[in-house]
């Protein structure tokens, strides 16, 4: 790679966050966050955006979403490479612009033989926006602009006896296509929908018919827990970024639409900071390692039942 060639922005973001949240030996650093002000407020998103702004290289800009309930949480881009570029170029080239969505997780109670596991192992709530390797934002003229989507899964734990102090004990920065590549489905959920109105006795009720989607949690697999990992579609990032070491690959199976058809395979490559990789390590290769519910049903669970100990006449 020529010295002046622009770098992949997902790698820039990953290395900056790895350096901020972990020390040279890969151990979590402590950091402080302000108190959460309301339901939509997430201090970690704000903190990450500020840290990226300070850490990324010259010519790279990091901008947060303009308000709550907007995805992605931030965009990382090179204005000089975006201005006057075609929409096709912006979508195809992650050296120009990417979107980043932060998914914060917690860890369960410690076990007798070690720390607890990451919460929501078999599926994570993505609320009303499905994950996707392509996400839609808007340009200065409010025209749709489709760009590559990346996701940061961060397991945040409080530091005992230190108020408003935390540490990340695991993180995955991944290509959104690892989770879903169906952009049409993404648009069907994020676009305008029809709601039911004039409901109830007095006609002043409404039903937003709001979907709530659940997708895989990469930190649900032990392969990625207690580590800081970049998951990317490219297999040759080491050649451009000497700070990275490829530590494994993950294959995901696309179920065939027709009975008897051969399923398709999507391959992604896992990288870590060179300081986090021991000499003589054995790269892993896994197919569909993310856990999921064993008995998933189409029917939703009923609302919880409020019971009182009375016995009215039958």
C-alpha cells in the first residue's frame, strides 16, 4: 500500500478504541461516565464519539447522530473523499465513510470458576432498526445516502467501589454483514409504516405496530469474549496494517430458500492488535458460532400475569 493511500476507517476506529480502552498488555483501563439523564441517553455513545474524534488521524471526521432514536450512532468519514463522490463510491469504499452503531452489554454474576458470561448470549435486542452491512443516512440536501455499517459490541462493567467508573471487558467491532446483509429488510423496518388509529372506546388510541427485532450477539461466543476483536470481510488487512494479526475466521450459513438446495457461506476474518496475540497462537475457524435459542417459536410470550390470593365464585 502506498504511504498516501487512505486507510480503512473501520480499522482506524478499531485500533483507536483498542488503544483507549485497553493497556499495552490487553487489560481493561478504567474510565468515568456521567450519570444517565433519561431513557434515550447513553453516556457511553457520547464518550466513544469524543474519544474517536481525538484519536483518529488527520482528515477524518467523527459526527454523532443529531438526536435520540437515530441510527447509526455516529459516522466516521473523510470529507475530502466524500465531497463530489458518487453514491456508489461512498457505499463501496470504507476508506471514505462508515456508520458505527454501539451496542452496550453487561455481564452476569461471577461464577465459582470465573467471571460471569455476557448478557443476552442467544440474541440481542436491536429495537426498531435491524443490523445491516448497509445503513441509510442523509446528505446536506436531505437525500438518502447509503453507506457501510459497522457495529461495536461493548461489554461494560462497573468498577467496584468507584462511583461512575467502568471498564470494557470484551469488545467486537464488526462488519454489519456479519449479522445481516438484507438491506431490503432493513428498509422495510426503518421506513414509513402504517399505524392503527381511532382505537378504544373514545377513539383517541393508536397502535404504532412497532417491530422489535432480535439478532445475534457476537460476544455470546467464548471465542470473542475477554478480547478486543475486529471482524472484517477482507482477508488481507495485515498487509496494510502491521498493527493487526489475523487470529481466525468465522463462516456464516445462509439457509437455502429451496428444499435440497446448497446453502451459501459468508466468510469473515477476525483480527486483533498484535500486542494481544501470543507467539505460537493457533488461528481458529468456526462455522455459525453464535448461540441462539434452541426452541424458538413464532408465537410471542404472553404478558406477565398479576395474581392475587382470592377465590371468587366460579
